[in-house]
């Protein structure tokens, strides 16, 4: 277990984030992983190959992606941990794998655009955090999309990398982030990636199972600490609706968020011009507003704080155990 590294990483990311100047100068770990995925996609996922061969090559690609992320991370941790300030450096590196601050910033931009009365600006802002076509969304649709993305990304962009860093150190966090990036890039059911992306999609489903349930429970607990949020409705919606979601994981945090805020989220969507049916999460209002986005952000901040407290408690318990 590496609770000390995970605790330092979440605290540093919450305070500092990943500076935009660094993105411009050297990029970001997700960008580096993405470049490798593009290379593997072009090299291995060739049109003339059969579906079975593509699926096998997709398994190979996932293995290469995981090794490319985990091996350097494990080596870095082995080299840096014994050094006097090595853990601080590891914490800074680990913080790049977590998206607490950037997620809040992106969703807050949607709220600001809606509050300013500009639907086009709100659509542009939400396009950075959702995969669906924002031009089909009205103001309520933009608000719902932002809230849904906040809930889902709390699970797979915050809780999951933190959890796997606790379990496997820097290598665990890096491997998770690489796999999650692969799923977002090649794990969708397009004609090109239906076979090649199968391994990435299935593996991502499995590694997100524990984090998605934990994220839902953290949002329910946060509802108890958030004025105006409904803890009972959050719990009821999560247990009832999450298993009906098209994703085995996304529904847990989305349903908890919907119930807590008295909203009805998810449902039918348009991705790349393709209409997709999905179950509704929650049984409240569909007419979400900028105020609901702000309420979701308040709930998110408390849920994130509870996660940080859990990691700090794990770090303290580990320190006491080691004696």
C-alpha cells in the first residue's frame, strides 16, 4: 500500500493542479500516453485484418500501454523513495494523474457561461468534458451534461487513480491512467475500434468497479453534509438506477448525484450524430440550471474532501502500523 504517496499527490493536486504553462512546454502524461495509443492504433489496427486478429492485437496493445506507463513509474518510485525529498517529488508526479482541480475548473466554466446567458459559450465549455454533440443541447441539456460529466469524472478521474495509487504506488496510478486513456480513445464501439478496442474497454470496466461504487458512496455521504442535498434520495437512486445504466460503472456516481440534487440525469443522447438510448438516473427535474451545476460542484467538493480524509487516514494508519 502507498497511502503516503497518494495522500501527498491528492493534496498537491488540489492546491496546485497542473499548470497550463507546463502543458504548453512539456505536455501532460495523458498526452504522452495518447501519442503512444495513436501509434499503436495506426500500426496494429489495420483495415484488412479480421475481427479476431484485431481483437488479439488490441490485447497486445493494452499490454504495451500498461507496461510503458507502469515500468518507468515503478523505476522512478524505487529510485526516489529512499532519497530525503524523494516522496515529495513522487507526490508531484503522482498529482499529474489526478484531476480534482481541473475537473472543478472545467465544470465551473460551464456554470459561468450559463449564468452569463450565452448558450454558445456554455456549449463550447461543455464540449471539453463530454463526448456528445453539444450543438444538440439546450441550456438544460448543457447543465445536465456538465453535472453528469462531473459525477462520472469524479469516479474515473479522481477516485479511481487515487485508489489505484494507494494500492500500487506510482505504478498503479500510472497503469490505471494509461488504461483509462486507452478506453477513452479506442474503447468505443465504432466500426474501427469495435474489435481492436475491446480489451481496453473491458479492462477499464473491471478496474473501475471498486472506484465507481466508492465514488457513489462518497457522494451520498457528502449529501449529508451539503445544505439542500437529499441523502436518502441519493442512496435510493443509486441502488435503483445504477445497475440499469449502459455503463457498468458510470451510473453509480451519476445516480447518486441525481438523487442528491433532485434531478433526472442521463437518458437518450447523441454521440457523433448517433442516437444512443440509455436509462435515466434519478426521478427529479429534467430542467437543470446553472444553479444546479453550482450545487453539483458544492457536493463534489465535499465528496472529494471526504476522499482526501480517507486517504490521509490510511496514510496515518500505515505510519502507526510501521511504527
